[in-house]
C-alpha cells in the first residue's frame, strides 16, 4: 500500500518566505534606527568624513592600577628595562597601543589630548614624538622611550590630571608587549626596528 505524501501548498509555502522577509525588514529597521541615532555632539548628522574616522577614544583616565605616589616626576625615571633590548613587533604593538595608550596620546599618537594642570595643558604626542626622545637609530630610540613606559612619569605643572602609568614596574604589560608598543611608536615616527 502506497503512502500518500502531502506537499505543502498555498499558505504553508508562503510562511517560511514571509518569515525571512520579516527578519530582513526587522534588521533594516534596526540598522536605520542605529544610523539615525548616530548624531554628532552638536546634534547634526555626521558627514562622510566623520563617519570614516575611527571612533574617538573615551575620556582619558589614568588606569586604576597606577599609583601617583609611586610615579617619578618627569626626567627622574630609572634606567630602561628589558623591553629596550628586545625586538618588538609594530603590528602587535598597534592594537596594544590602541587599547592602552590612545585614550591619552590620541589615535596613532597624534596627541592634542587635554591635560589640565600640566605645564603645557596637553598630553605629549607620540607622532611626531618630542625631539629629545628621538634616537639616531632604533636601539637609541627604544632606550629613550622605554624608561617612561617602564616607570611612568608625572608631567610638569601644578597638578596634572593625567600622568604616564608605570606599565613595566606594575607588571601590567609584559616586557615583550612594551617592546611591541615601542616598535609601533617607532614606526609612527619613521624608524624601523
């Protein structure tokens, strides 16, 4: 005896297609709502130029691990750490920089981040870096910037809101991670390691 198989007809065929169409429309509505809610601080629609830029880093804050009482004043850092002798990887350093440094030094180290209470009113840019921190070669460059990253630095001024944390002394970053960040900073300044 043959079994009769029934095929879906009419509305049964339409239901899966309708469900897919409803899902697509729902996604489009969510996307449109997100795009519409993305306004500039002045309440204007963003331009193509601002939409293509990376999102601005959050308000700069000194990481919680950093203890101001243990950070040396500018120019009073200790010697370079192990990272200054390691060969860093700028490609690995770039995301580390974005995660740990960009909120204070700006995207790609471009600076212009306000630092109330510091003598010049901003966090120093790293791209381009201060000429006193440049080195004739990669090893000299690393030896000059490494103490600041290892031991931190309190900038000159009456009471700077921001200061450089002691990434090495606190062991927040490994020596290899610091070397990778140093390689990235060097690459930003046209120095290869």
